[in-house]
C-alpha cells in the first residue's frame, strides 16, 4: 500500500507562486500514474493535473494549463506541482493521488485515482 503526504501549501497573494510536494512510500509508486486534484469549500473535487509513471506524459485541466506544472522524481518517490500566476479561484485543499491499476488513460475524473493523501490547503488572496 502506498501512502502519500502532501506539503507546501499556504497563503499567497494573487499572482504569486507555490510548489506543492507529495512524498510517497510503498513499492508501487514507481509504476503508478500520479495526479493532483483540489476541492474548494462547497464544491466537488476536481482534477488539476496528472503525470504518467515514467513522467513522459502530463495532463492538465484547462483552468490551470500554462500556469501549473506537474513533475515527478521516481528516485526520490516524489511528485511536485509548481503553481504560478495563482488566482483567488485556485484556493482549495490540494490532494495528491495515485493510480495503481497499471494503466492510466489521461482521464480528468478524480475517480481514476485509487489512493489519496490527506491534502494541503492553498489560499490565494486577492
């Protein structure tokens, strides 16, 4: 079983940047596609970005494309989300997630991921 621990959230002004990190433990991490989703108060969890097990393919929600970058370091069992040009509407709890099924189609549905971290709060002030 893989465990995920997110860090790097916080309070930032609009236009600023944050880098989220996700530390993974467990031997299936390196074969898992990984992703980030977020959930704002009163809203459903939404897909943000994902990366294939090798890092060769990345996927982004339209709302963050060009501003956010997902990456991974399999040697360190880490996944990152670099967030630039942040907007107040990016305010949410951000969750790291993994797909252990061995095949990830690039789906933007959070249910494509079967294990999750506890989340880290990102607040963007206007």
